[in-house]
């Protein structure tokens, strides 16, 4: 298999280093510069929240949204880039403090759906059919504060409303078990695809798996990917890494769990993911301690390591693997994998 992988990242992945405990530590970089950097770093597409592409989308009509997005598309295409997806950013609006699609207030649920339709208008202008739903505040801090039976029905209704609004869009649900909520309603890809199966058009609803989100759920990211891939439902990935069960760190891919990174690449290779034409998204962030001028290494390092692991997967001794499996000698197989990763003879 020689098909080349295509890579993407979002504008938020080149950032100022601000966090909940401190201010910016690096100067902001203008969007136009980020687009040029995307191409210069060897990426083929950018990911977008709705307001990354078109600021203040709720103040614009559908026609105005699409027109503004077309202008952004021209900027991308001038650099040979595409837009991978658009995601409605509900969680930063004060209206979404109790969730958007699952809020107790029906007026807020209506707002969330209407905001999502605007994101679809933007996606249309950008030239992408893929919508990503990260259900950031669709959960609770106090379980008794919502009726979970109703909440799942509200989520399904919102997805159906989007599918009805545009007959061509695809929706990829991005699961995460916690943060910013205490407990999210759709914590794993199994939950996401179960919900997808009940949609008005299940063929247009799939999933996006993020490494760190799977690790936060105590799961193996490669197995989560395998589950979605086996159903033809893995429509994007956010590769990064995570140092234990804590906040979502978005570390550079493979920097904390090299063996787990190898297995994620291995399952993508086994499934022929590159041949699908879908992107390898890198949702990674520079360390807060990284100085300006050296704050893009998280992107280049992640892409470099991914491609190095592709080579490791493709050059692993398949005959040895088959023999170890036939002999049920998994200790030998494990050592063979480690030796291959370390370059041992």
C-alpha cells in the first residue's frame, strides 16, 4: 500500500499559549499567515469551527455566511488547500452554559440547532460536506439536573434537523467522556455510532475519534478506531497524545505513548484509511513553555512521527507475525514489535 496520507489541522492549533491559569505567552498569528504555514508545513487542509471561518455567524444571513465562507475558500485554494470540516462552536456562547442540544430550556435547544444550520451554510461556502459535532457541554455536572432519556432524544432531533436542512452533508460525532462537563452523554465511539444508527439517514452520520478522548475514557484509541472502521464510519481522526487520565492535554502525537501511537497507525493501515481520501487531523497544541518562533514543532513533530510509524508498520516482518500468532507465542510477537520500533537486531 503506497497511498499517501493527507493531513489537516485547525487554526486553534497555532495558538498563544494561554490556559485557564495564565495569560498569553506568545503573540497571536494572523489567519492568513496560518494558511500559508499550513501549506509550508506539508499539510493539505484546514479544519474550522464556524466562527474560525466567519466571525459572529449569528449576525449574518445564510447568503451572507456562504458568501463570506467563499472568500475564505479562495484564500485556501490560493495555497492549494481545502477545508476538511466545519464544527459549530456552541460551548463558548453564554446561551450554551447548560448545553446546547440538550439544554433544559427549549429556546436554547432551538438556538443550538439554528446555529448549527449556520455552520452548514459556512461549510457549503468552504466547499466541504463534513460537519463535526463535538458535544462539549452536552452532559451534566449534576446528573439529576437533566433527564438523560430526554437528552438523547434531543441530540437525535438536532442531528435529524441538520440532515434535513442540507441533503448532502455528512455529520461526524466526536465523542469525549468529560471536560468541560463532568460527564458527557456521548463518551465513546460506540455511543456515537449507536446514536448515528437511529438518525433519519444513518448513511450520513459517522464519527471522528480523538486519541486523547479515548484515553480519557480509559480505552485503547486503536480499538476505538477499529470499531468505527469495521463499520465504515471513521470519517476523520484527531491524533494527539495524553499523559494519563487528566485534562485533555493535546500533546504531540506519540510523545507519551509510542506503542499506542504505533497501533493507531497500524489499524489505519490495515483498514486502508489513506485510500478513503479522508484526512489525518492533528489536534495538537504547543507546550505553554515553547517560545515564539519555535512553536510549530508540535505540528511538524506529530506529522513526522506519524509518517515514521507508517514506515514501521509497512516494514514489520509479516511472516514473523504470522508465525508468532500460529504458535500462540505472543511474548515473541511483543518483543518483535518493540525491537522493530527501537531498531534492535
